[in-house]
């Protein structure tokens, strides 16, 4: 089962980007907590400033003078279990360092919160009676756990005797989200924050924001997981009005990535994802997706999937000193109102039981091809290899006549991506499902 993931809201501006971690997910186990670690990410020059709070991101526990130690049962003492009960076990886990709550017991001099991981390692947190307010006590350990199912209990100490609770709670901790933006050459490229989970990365890809005439635009990305394990990703954007920038220029491509994005973002190992891999040896990939959108006024955008192909499976891209990108293939499942991906080269092409038009850019980008759906597709499954195979065969037959490059079987496919190319406007995109399967 997937572990709950935190929700990440990322507000992006040309001056600074604020990334805030908030609560999402639920579990059993007498646990509540709050937290707000932040990262301030790149400025226009690509510099990154990181603000990392103390490890204790839970609610403040005023008066709690305990500390994280090894198990502290007094020497020679054997814990007993004579009736201590920590009270009700209920609540939500909001952070990797939640606040634990239990009922006070008579005559207790202090308490021990004992957390046990799946390997039976224990961390004991000592809490004095000043951690109690009336009949309720609480403690917030400074040790953070991620990607784990844990057990916890409360022991009381009185006159040197340990009374071990017979009531044990359990909870699942959130996925450890990667809050550190990654790039291979930050002196050349700006650093875009991202969220990672399982074999996927959500990327705040603001690659062409310089085409906006104002600094009042914004873009944010997020990911959350429901109690049933379902992951939802989303982004909010406001790229202002049509007249606030070059109306023909895409400003950003917020997206989700499966595989290796231009050498800068890697969602999983090749063993996990099957990528990167040369075209002649690709596994069969199917992509399941479902999304919804809301618009505030006039919006020009597409919804598109894509793959980049490289001349080596040692993937490098524009952020590297050597860029071995050799081909880009896009599949637009929902088209914008007016902007087209290039020159129309073929129409009514049947691929994967759907009709597509095919566009190329012989004058500006000879290593590019795009498919546009005749009918918008908001949910469904794409057999990705069918597009790769069609592109390879069609470009081999027409490259010379059309003055474009061919997608060749020796090139290496790096990733499968899905996002929205944004020209202007304000809206929200919610990716309710994105799942890549390799066979």
C-alpha cells in the first residue's frame, strides 16, 4: 500500500518561489500534528535559498523538557503492565513528527513514549509530568520517520518503577517528499522545485517565463494522497492576459514525469521504470490518465504528453554542458483555441484507435513532431509504443522530402511526461490519475 504523502503548495514568481509543506493523509493511532517546513526556491538568476526549520515540526509542547534517547528502562528493572492505559487512540497524522497524546495516570513521575519501527528498533522519548495539562498529556518527538509503518506506546515511571502500557497504537508515516530542486548545472539553468512520490516527479517547469512582460504571473504545484492510497497531483497558474506576453510563446509546462527528464530529474531507477531505453528495445508502455480543469476567464493551453529521445542512455539536456537531446515527440490530447504545434503534415491518422493530425517544424525545429487529437481526451489509456513506432516509420520515409530529422531505433527514450503547455490565462489543472505501466 502506498504511504500517505504530504501536500505541497508551491507559489512561483519571477522574484521568488515559496514552497510550503502542509498536512494530508490520515491514519489510526492517537496521533495529531501540525507542521510547516518551507523552502524558498529560485530567483530569476537560478539562485536557491533554502529555509529548513528544526526537525521538530509538530505542535509546540510547552514545558516538555524531554529528549530523544535510547530505551531508558532503569538498570535491573523489568517493566510491568499492571493496568496503565493511555486512553483513546484516535487522530490524524499530519507530519513525520506528529504530536502524541495520552491520558495522565496517578502517581506518575514521568512518561516514556516508545516508538518501534518494522525492524524492531526503538526510540524512547522522555516526557515529564509538565507535559500534561489536566488529565491529558502530549509529546512531540524531534525524530522524523518517513515511508514506514510504526507502533508506539506510553510507559509511566513512578519511584523508579516502569509501568508499561498494554495499549499499543500504530500509524503510517508520510512519503519523504524531495524538497530539494535538482539541476546538473545551476550556473546555466534556473532551479525548478519538484515533488517526488513512487516513480513519479511533479515539476514546476517555468521554462519560458521570460516571455511574459510582467512579473505578476504565478504558478503552483501540489500532490496529495487519499486514505485509499490514490494520489492526485495538481497545479494552479496565472499567466495573465493574452496581451501581457508573446501570445505565440508557451510560458511554462507544469508536468508529471515518469523516467529521466533531460538528465536533471530522475523519478526512479531503470529497473523500476524501464527507462531510459533505446527505441529498438523498449518495453511496452501504457499510460492511464484522467484529469479535470477549471478556467478563470480566457485561457490558452493544451494538455499534452511527450517523450524526449537522446543519442545515448547517459541522458543529458540543456542544463548540461553537452546536450544529447535528439528528438521530441508530443501527443496533445486536448488542444488550445488558436496556437498550433507547427506545420500540418498529415491529417486523420489512426493511431491507438483514435484519429490524430500530425505537425512538424521543418524551419525551426527539425527534431520535433506533435500529434493532436481530433476529439479532446480527458481520460483514457494510450499505448505509448504505437506513437513511437509510427513516428519512427513515418519520419524514416519522409525526412528527406520534408526536411526534418528521423526518429531512429538507436535513440534512447528518457521519460514519459504529461502536463499543460500554457500560453496565457488563469486556471487549475487536476490530474486525478496518472499511471504508467511497462510490460
